[in-house]
C-alpha cells in the first residue's frame, strides 16, 4: 500500500527522528510513505478566521496532490495533521472558502475536499491493526510504563479531527500496549503544552511543562510519548526528569528496525 | 464597519449563544496569563466593548488549543472570538505583535521550525 505523505517543515529539520523512525517502521509493516512533491509548510496553526484564504492554500495544494494520485494523505506531526484536516473540512463544508480557494488555485481538476487525511497512528489502528502490530513486534518494551501525551491538536476539535474520544482517548494507550509496554493514564495528557507561547513567554510554558510532567510522574510514568515536535520542545527538559520520545522511535525500537 | 461587526464577521461566532457558565475560562490552560479570560472575550464582544480587548496582551496568550471550543456546552467557540479580535488588531498597519528583527535573540539550538511559523501566523500579518 502506498500513501501520499506530508512530512511538514519541522520533520525535515529539528524533528528528523519523528520522520525517520516512521519511514523505517512503515517499511517493516508493509506500507510506503511517498512524500508529496514540492509541498509547502502548513503554517503550523489552523487559521480560524472565516475570511482567511491565502493561509489555507498550501494545505489545499497538498490535499489536491494526494487526490491527483488517488491516495489517502498521511501526516505525522500533530500540527500538520490538525491544519490539513481542518482545512479539508472547510473545503468540504464551507462553500465560500471552497469557491475562493479554487479561484486562487485554478487547478485543472477543482478540489472539493475528496482527500482523506489520516494520521500515522490511525494507520496503525485502522489499517495495520494493533493486534497485527503486536504480532510483528520482535523487541517488546515489556514492563515499560509509558504516559501518552496527546496534547491538543490530535484530538480537538473532535467533531472535525474524529480520531478518538477527546476527553478519554485510547489510541495511543492501545499503541503502547501493542508494542508490549504498559500505558499510564494521567490527568494532563490532553491539556496543552503551552504551544507557540514558548517563543516569547517561557515562564508561562514552564508552568505548563511542570504541571504535565508532574502529573505523569504522579501516576508513575517512566517516560512520555508524543507526535508533536513543539510538544517535544516544550516538555522535554522538565524538572521531574521524565524523558519524552516520539512515538515512532519506540515503534521502530519494538519492531527491531531502530538502527 | 464598527469593530463589533468586524469581529463577528471574521469569527463567524454567534456570541448570543453564550449562557455565561464560564467553562471556557475554567478549562483554559492560559487562564493565569490573561487579563481578560475567554468568557470575558465573548461577553465584551457581545456588548461591543472591543477596545480594551484590542489593546490587551491577552490576545497573545491564547494557545489555540481548542479546549474552550471542545468543552463549551453551547458550541460558542470562544477561541474563534479571540482569534478574530487579534486579527482585527494585527491586520492594521504597524500593529504586528512579533517582528522578524526580534526573532534571532528568541531562538535556542532546539527551537523547532514549527514554533516560528506558528508564532508568525498568530502574531503578525
């Protein structure tokens, strides 16, 4: 199975591990990520204003490219996933945005929201299947207590993202079980890490970071996993000394393809 | 167009749906950083009291985490109101909150590209 793949800006730079381990794992699991040609940055945050068009066009180009190849579009970064999926929803549900975006792009085949945007975790759950994944694990992380950190963008707004229950999600916990480890459920797992505030208000983000890390520590997590490079940046140097990994790194490790 | 109309148009939000339960502010991870909280944004836009919001640092403390959007029992979507007021402010010439010249000293060796593009999209036009 070949999927169109949108890596996003950070996976080509500071979050190369998130990308690299996903590609190695996909190969081991029998599917292929084919990077979209000439993709452009999604902008990192979904433009909520109803009159914004230019800031949505890079997403529409990626969505239209996947459609032209007749493929679903896979994402890894939580932020890219959120932006692409919300913009796709705009094209599907908002005639004004659909018309204006197509007026700008003048594609040979107008884009009407046909592409399915799927997060890598959803491929593991819905295509590979967590039971089948478990059978392919050669190096189970037995006994390791892992706190899934969802943050905000994978789950919300749930009406559009439609990945899991936004208040009591389990996709990452099921993933953790599939790689042989033990999931730790803690209260702060789906509360924001402080996001882009860390550029100019590091104190506010430090408060968020310590609250999240303490919450994970209190429930005896040995480490946390995330799908988001900004969550990684904001959380990794915490006073509770809880390491943070990309979920793809632990996946590659469990599949025996990390090196 | 007056500011209230402008904000309502940009956001697409019906602020009159708010029943003032305060759940948006109760769940906001940036609550302690804000002078005006999400429920106040909704109420002040409803009553046309926009200027204090336009001039408040609170505009730049919202994390766009969608917690208030998800948890509002009335589907008001307060984050879209905050975003609309912020845009009404920074779309005016000279009002960019983040200037490119300020960025180099804000960086460290691990700063992800995602942080920069997100901040620019939120803080500048």
